[in-house]
C-alpha cells in the first residue's frame, strides 16, 4: 500500500510557496522598472544582436583605454 508522508509534503509545499513568492517579487521589481522606463518616455531599448559581442567590444575599449597607442 502506498504511503504519503504528511510532514514531507508540508515541507515541500512551504518551500514551493517561498520559491514562488520570491519569483513574484522579482517579477514585480521588473514590472516597476519597465513602468519607470515608460514614465520616463522610453519606448524601446536597443540591444546588441549578440550579448557576447558587446562584452568583447567593451573589453577592447578597456584595453585601448589602458594602453593608448
């Protein structure tokens, strides 16, 4: 006969609720950020095609700034 551990289920449910609550807080923060962007008149955000390429470009600029030719 299958057995259900009540205490273990309670612990898992509490942990799941805590995890979901943290996700809700994170999403609310993101929503507030984008609402702030909108209030400031921002309609779009231009992103580089490849985030890694942007990092490489930043590193190249840093190396040029550190060692001007």
